[in-house]
């Protein structure tokens, strides 16, 4: 039966693993813990979106166009919005002598009557849009949640792809050394010299109509994003490959693959995790930038980037169309950065004695 270790006072000391120690220090960082909770809630909502009581994010309703955020039924909000426009024109006609606006007033009154008749026959008039609607009458809450699913999926898949490619190339280069290391690192240098975003834009602009742009976006963003992690892993492998535990494994007949993947890479896992949490916001920002330029996710699907792009077009009259997706994306990116910083401190051996 195994016994616990004892200290110099002959007191039993319960052993603490690296991960338990890192979790203990991570919990002391309130901002990182806040980021962890926010990221967890985002992913939980994104995964549960199909079973949540949300309106169809592709459903268009021209009676509910550009409705502001409200807890009232959509029909009531639409009538109130139309009545407000009528009151403004009426004030100009009666109190400011703008008789030239009388035809506009008559047209607005006719539109109000038509709207009321249309709403009376519309079963969706009782819908409640707490985040408002867009220029086609689609629910902003539903679009932000489903847009977040796509943005987070692109960030997650892109990060996993970049990390896997970077780990393999960096580990092989660092352990093998010599000509192979020199060749791989010169290839990385060449890729670093290419205008990354320009290449991604060219690739996205060459996608034919009808192609699944999301898959192409995965490939384009992950194309050269593995370069940094390859260099980081290579440096870690070089610093560890002559360690005693590697020499012991080699003396026992362990092959190159086993030494790399069973002994060296597990000792670089902390750095890889930190890099992944800090890289994911970068992927989401790249996707948002491309979607803002119209080269990202294609309709009817949407991402945070496309929603922000659509919101900018009407931000002066309908600010909620920009603020809702922008705030959702900003909160997630801040949370990921807080979590990444906390993991860096928690997994850094040099931080164990910090206050």
C-alpha cells in the first residue's frame, strides 16, 4: 500500500500534481476565472442553440423590419414605431408650416392602416424580440447566437488545425536537427515572408459561387497560422531532447516517435495550451475581418463578422444592429484573453512562488 511523502518534521504531505497545482493557482486569478465562466457559458449556449426556444434565424418578416430591442410584442412595437413617424411629420405640417410634407403624411397614414391590417392577420405579431430585428425582420438574438456558433467553430477548428500541424513540424524539426531542421525552418521563414491576409483574401475571392465558404475559410485561415506554434514547439523540444528522462528512454530502446510523442510533447503541453487559448481570438478576429469585407461566411448563414458588417450600414438609425453582435463578440474575446493570461501564469513554473 502506497504511503504519502513526509517532510523534515516527519509530517505526511499529500502529493500535488502539476495540473492540480495549476488549477489551484488559476482559481486565485479572478479575471481568469471570470473568463473561464464566460467562455463556458458561450460554448454551452452555442451547443444548446438547436433546442433553445429561439426564432428561426433565417425567417424574414417584413412587418418586423428594424424593430428596436423590447419586451413588448412585435406588433405593438411596429405600430408604435410607425405612429412615432406619423407624429413627427404631423408636427412639421401643423406647427412648422411644412405643407409640402402633407403627401408624405397621407402616405404614412395609409401605410399605418396597411400595417395594422397585415399585423392582424400575422400570427407572429406576438413575437418578442429582446435584441430587436434586422433590415429583413430577423431576430437579432437568434442571429447572434447562431453567428457565434460559426465564429467559435471557425476559431476552434482553425486553432486545432494550426496546433496539430505546428506540433508535428516543430517536434520533428527540433528533435531531428541538422539538415531537416534547417530545411523546415527555412520553409517557415519563407511562409512568414508572405503577406498572410492578402493570401487569405485572394483564396476567398477565388471561391466559386455555391461553394461551402465556411470550409474554405477554415483552410485559408489555418494555411500559415501554424508557423508560430511550430517555432515554439521546436524551441521547447531542443531544450528538452538532451534531458535525463529522454536519455533514459533512448537507452531502453524507445524509438524516435515514442520519445517525441510520449516523452517530449507531454512536457510542452502547458505552452501548447496557452498558445491555443491566445490564438483562438486571433482566428475569430481574422474571420470577422474577412466577413466584414464580404469574403467570409455567405448568406443565409451568418457570423459575428457579417452581423457587424450589416450593422455598420445602419448604425446611425438602428444602433442595436451593430451593438448587439459587437458586444457579444467583444465580451467573448476579452474572456478568452483573460483565460489565456491566467493559464499562462498558472502553468508557468516560474510563477509558483509569486504572491
